[in-house]
C-alpha cells in the first residue's frame, strides 16, 4: 500500500488529476449554491429568462469554440516542443483573429434575429449574450494556451473555479443590495468570465516569460492547414453535443414530461462518473500530441495506459457511490417523485464506467491529427443513437432511452479503440499494449 501512495505522490499526472478533481468538486458545489440563490431570488419567470439567455450565449459561441480550443492545445504543444517560435506566434495571433472575425459574424446574425423577433416582446436582455460570448471565447483560448504549455491545473482554474466563484460572489452582493434581476445576473456573468479570461492570459504570460514571449516573434501562419483541422474538430464537438442532448430531446417528443425530468437528473449523476476521464484527458492531451510527434511510442503507451487506469479508478469510485447512496440522495434532495432516476442513472453510469476503461480514445485521435475520422465516427454514433432511441423509447420508455444512448456510446468507443490499435498502433485501454490482429 505504501508503494502505491509513493507512486501517486511521484506521478505528476496523479497530482494534477487530484488537484483538478478537487477543483471540479468545488465548482459543482458553487454551481448548486448559485442555482439555488438565483432560482429563489429571481422567481421562475426571471430565472427562466436568465437560463434562456445563457442558452443563447452557448449556442452563439458554438461557431467560435467548437474546435478552436483543441486546435490551440495541439498546435501550441507541438510548436513549443519543437522550438518553432514562428509557428507558436502564428497560432496565437491566428486564434485571436479567428475569434474576433467569427464573433463579428455571429453578432451580425444575432442582431438580425433579435430585431426580427423584437415585435413579439422586449428581447433587449438577450443582447447581453453577445459580450458574454466574447468573454467566454477568450477565456477558453487562455485555458487552451495553458494546457498546450502542459499546465493543465492552471488551465482549468479560470473556467472551472474562478468564473463560478466570482459569479457567486457578485450575485450574493447584488442580492444583499436588493437589486438582483436577470439583467444584473447576466452582466455579473460577463464580468466573471472577463476576469477569469484575464487570469488565464496573465498566468500564461508568467509561464512563458522566461522563454521569450511568443507574440514578439515573427509569426508563420498555416491558415489552410488549421482550417482543415478546425472543421472536423468542430464537427466532433457539435456531434458530441447532439449525442449528449439527443436522448432528452427524443424523450420529450416520444414520452412524457415526468420521464424527461427523471432522465435529466440521471444524466447529471452519470456525468460525475466521467468527471475523472474529462480531467485526465485535459492533462494528457498535449503530452500525447508531443510524444506522438517525437515517435516515442514507449512513453506514449505508458502515458495513455496510465491515463486510462487513473480515470477508471475515479469512475469506479463514483459509480459505487451512486450505486450505494444514489437512491437515498435523490429522494432526500428531490423527493420521492424522482426516485426512478436512480435506475436510469445506473444504466448510464455503467456505460460511462466501461467507456472510461477504454481510455482517452477521442483525445488520442484528436491529438494525432485524425480528427476527420473521429468526426465521421461521432456523427455515425449520433445517427445510431437517434435510430435506437426511436425504436426503444416506445417499447421501454425512459430505460429504453438510456439503453440506446449507452449502446451507441460503447459501439463507438469499441470501433475507435480497434481503429487506434490497428491504424495508429496505439492501445488505449486499461489493459495497456496488446497485440491486435485484423
């Protein structure tokens, strides 16, 4: 046992994972507190307007953020490792320019849409979504820069802790002042995101201070190459978003509202199982890009296997907690009407646990330049998910939706694992390097 703890202390990946896991748990607690505070003080109508505007902001941010952070992480990691100062300066300036140009296009489209619907009611509050989109875009870019420099914990602080903590503090102040409204809450969100973005860029400047500021170097742009990579990366993100929302959408069409509510609670519980995998993938992404470029397959396999095992340990711990305590926690917090969510959560948690055991397969494909293949597989998975939901929901109801989602997810993961092993000769599962035939 002592040897295990010594290895954990010596492992930078384990230390970063534990730090980011603690940050993530704290972020969840802050988010719950914030939601309760806003829901109580804004009343249902005001809180609904606030959430709807946030949804608009997330939708508008998709063209900007769908694939850019992943591209920045990969290109920064590769350029920094090879000492390519010109390429590093190029990707930094190009990314900032891409954000601004895309934001202007999004703003024009949003303005036309808002003014068109203005006759149906006062929609001026929704314009607050535009500065929020810009603040979030630069926040994610700053976080991606830090991750590309292999500072994953620092890269996660801006969006994972500083933004929600500052937002909670600002909302608490305006509540005490008695001036909380949906508009004030949204502007508080803009301020929190802007401060978090400033932190991310400020910390990045400190990281690269001793190595020479990349922005002072003559840039080299590879616009065609970056755009070719950005499109499939964006398609992957969009397909992943569809996969994560499709089951709830189809339940709303094919089932009753109560089932949608219970399923939504189950999805949130199941998301905790892959929390460790999400954190670990953020840590190993730039390492995978760097080691693959160096053709250091021994260290690359070691990194991937370590990541798979670490994320699976976390997933297993959360799964056991949900299996043992989930039903009691749901009933205590939400009441007996939501008790059926526990059975749904178990199905989804099983799928996420097995997915974690298959390793960082999507990250491996993205960081090795195979995002086009990944995009095709994720979109095929979304199609399979839709067909299975269409078949199983009328027969089995809400459990059918969970089975459909898990089945599509695991089939996709198995295909990617096999593709990575046979084409890239990279073995991503917790079993480590194995001979694959076929």
